[in-house]
């Protein structure tokens, strides 16, 4: 069970979601959709920044912040929600309504599976999963609004799908030490110089 959970959870690692987001930005730029490229980049960066700040403040100021069962909100869930959900919205804009619903449902299943995998591996509490989901949904809502303003849009589906699948296949199993870097900075002198009230 843990082997399967580990396989699923790796799809939510920043080593997969960040390159997938970057490839999507490149594709939108090549397709001459700079507004969408910037909007997508801003949504993903905003999500990553928000969850990073949450993690950093909680790691460095946990003794001063009373949030039951929330020590480190799930970055896997947050980034999976905005990246896979956002990609499904973008990809789905070129599909028939039935296929669009299927693409969004598939993304939702993957996001839910990643969330369950984090719980199965005892890496997050339910509350931490919910905080990550809330951050991801906020970024996804912003992206959805930008995408709606730019419709209609037609993408070359086969190249876009192949690029996404190849990126996920190549990067899956790679793990970036983002969590460790956040914790090291949270316990550094520089962090406490910036937020002296956390001492």
C-alpha cells in the first residue's frame, strides 16, 4: 500500500508540478497567448509563494501560532490542485463539453489521490491537507477567471498532451528538497532577524 501511495504522491512533488507548469507557459508563449502564459505563471507562482509562506511561518513560529493539527500545510496538494486542475481547464477549453467534464474529473481524481497518499504516508494531517487544498483552489479560481476572459481558445491537443505526459514521465520519482530548504531557513538567524517576534 505504501509503495502505491509513494508512487501517487510523487506526482504532487514540485519536481513534477513546477516543470509541468513551466512547459505549459512555454507552450502558451509559442502559441502566442502571452496573456494566458503570464496568467498561468502568476497563478502557479502565487500558489507556490502562498504555501511556502505558510510553511515558513509555521516552521519558524509554531510555538507562537496555535493552529491545531497544522504544522506544515500540504504543498503537494496545493500545487497539484492549481497545476493539474489548471491544466485540465486549459486543455478542456479545446474539447467538447463531455470530454471537458471528463478531463476535469480526471484531474480531480488525481488531486484527491495525491491528497489521500499524503495521509496514507502519514506526512500530513487532514487539516494540513485542507489548508493546502484551500490555497490551491484559490489559485485555481484566479486562473479560471483569467482563462474565461480569454476564451475561446483552441490548442493543438496532441502536442500539448504529449508535452505534458512526457514531462510527468521524465520528472516522476524525482524529489526536490523544498521542504528541507524551508525548514532550514525557518531556523536560520536571517529568518529571525526578519521576524524577531518569532523568537
